[in-house]
């Protein structure tokens, strides 16, 4: 089976490398939604996931040895995929810093699914409000993929999940796990949570409030049976979920913690909640694996 043929580029100013240029420049980096709006993958595993995703690939760039190994391991890549071979020094000048992973891929963004499509067949979803840290978003996607969460839903005030750092921290799972933005303002986006309730989801707010029920109780009915469909809501570092959001849910739940501890990092809290939800279902993902 044939594949793309690498083209050597030694000039850092070559326009064919513009898709991976100035990756850490706040005003001109190629993944800015208001600019090129590209999706950038770094490293062999994340590049593999990008090239297998719904995002249309634009190019693959890397050091000679990294490209040779990657192409040998992926013989089915399209022959018309632009593949550019560069030295470490050339890539450093193009990207703006030392790309020691030695392999990059760029793709166009693709339309999000609608909320109804994202919920189709889903049993567990997570809803984010005000999560503005890209690394937290990436970690939430990685945790979601590892613990059976079917979709990530964005309320108001969240950072871009396709920012390069989010993609990297998620290990490419942001490219595989469906996500949807609900739209709306700080005080109106919560109205769309009614669509989840109408679809049969139990809406669970995560909060450190000592008056909230403990998380395992929020995930099961009076008979101890896990709810069939659950949406877990998590908020920003520090302020957490807004009162508007929590009022729109069915129950407020807390993760039991040692005395003197006020809260956990949002990605850690989400991971604990995902695990507890998976445990309540009897670890179906483990049995499938």
C-alpha cells in the first residue's frame, strides 16, 4: 500500500510551513479561532488520532527519522496528504520554540454535532461552566475517555477545547470525544439543560458545599440502582458552578474529603465523579475492553 511522499523543506520562510508557524504567538498562532482556526497535533499518538478523526488534515510535518517511522506505521495515509520533512533547527525557527516531539499535524476545524446527536446513545455526559484553563479542559477530555463519558458539553465561559495545549494534554481525545457548545450568556445558557432533562438525564452539580449529598447517593435512586442517564456539571477553579447552573440541576453532590480540605482541582474532581459514575454502572467500559 502506497502513501504520501515527504518533501524536504530547509527554508523556514517557506509558505508551505505556515500552518505550523508561530505556535506560541498570542496574536498569530494558527489555532486561533478568529484566524486560521486550525487544529494542531503534536507527537505520534496525537497525530495519529488527528489523522483518524473527523477533522480534515492539511499537512504532516516532522524530523526525517520521526516521519519515516510514522509513515511506515501508517501505510494507509492518503497519497495527496502534504508531508514536509524538516530539521529540528528549521522547525524551531518556524514554530517559535523547540518542538522536541519532532512530529506535527495540522487540520481544519469541523462542525460540531448538534446536542441531540451528541446525546444519542449516551449514558454519561459532563457539562462544563466557566472552565477557562486549557490544561484542565484537556485533562477532562482525557479523563472522560478513560472512564466512559460519552460527550462533553460546554456552557458559558469555557476556553477553546481545540487550542493546541488542550489537544496535547487530552492526548488527542478531544478529537475523538463528541463535544457541543450550548451557546447563551452567563445567565441564560442554563436553560438548555432542560433539553438534557427531557432526554432522561439526571442533572448532578458538583460542589464542595458540605450541605450537598455525597456523590454516590446522587448517582443512585432510593433502591440503590444507578440512574440510566446522568449529566455531571463542573465549574471553574475557585468559584465553581454558578447558582444559576446549580438551580437548574436535580441534585447538588459533593466528593467526601478529609477535614481541612476545601476542594479539588476541577479536572481531578471530574475524574473522581467519572470513576464513581462508572463504578455505579458496574464498570461497563472495563467489561467491554
